[in-house]
C-alpha cells in the first residue's frame, strides 16, 4: 500500500521517485519501465522505493495524481483570463477544448500514459477535472442565465463533460489520429452547444 510521507525529507523522496517514474516511462515506455529502473533513475536503492510504494502501479497512480493537479492548475490559470460576460457558449467550448489538447500534447509523460489509457484507472483524475469544468460552466451560465435558461442543466453538463473528456482521451492515445485537432474541437463544440440549446426553456 502506498504510504503518505509525513516529514519534509520523506516528501522530497516521494517527489524524487515520482519525477523518476515520469522520466523512465518516457525513455523506456510504460510497459517496459520497472521499479528497478525507477530506483536507479532516482539514485536510491530499491528498498527505499518499496518503503513508499508497494509496486509500479502505485507509482503510476501517484504520477497520474501529480499530472492531474498540474493540468488543473494550468486550466485554472487559463480560465482566469476569460471574460465570461463577453464570450459566447461556443467560444468557451472551443477555447477550453483546444487549450486542453495543446497542453496535454506538450507533455511527453502524459502522451506516453495516454497510449495506455484503456488500461489505466482514470476515474479519480477525470472526477477532479470534471469538477473544475463544472465550476467554469456554472460560473458562465450564472452570468448568462437570461440568455441561456437551460432546463436540467446538471444532467446535460454531466453527459457533455464526461463525453468530451473520454473523446479527447481516445483521440490523444491514437498514434495516427483519424481526425485533426481542429476538426475534433469543432465537432465537440457543435455537440456541446447543440445539446445545451436543446434544453433551453422557451
């Protein structure tokens, strides 16, 4: 079982091991990375590694948690620059999806993990990102409640956000995507706007 570090020195060791995990899976590939490779990259003995992590899967889980928090901070920083009153629903959808795609593609660790997304447990990461996107949507529609009086909004947002996240993850894992990023963004924005407008109270 993964141990939570309490002391500063222990937290630094865990951070070092997580850093090493990312470097090793990029260099060797997720399936070929081992705990011995990670310990060697971190400059520690294997016993020190197993003091904090029970196996490679726990290390990948910790790496996913860090990547999720890094992405969340990036998205929050980007969203802080939005003028929610001035942007249309389509503007918000397209800008958010495109920025997320570009941010993830720029991270070699995430791109290696995305190749194996169907084998990894992503529920926790997706729940964190979903909450951020839900808050952004709530803030937007609170400022546009007269323009977009949408019925059962929470149901529509739940379906749309999870559908969009799963589609983006699937798209990123493809070595040779069947569609381009811009095409994906346009169609997802069409879907989001269409479903939300369909729920508007007349």
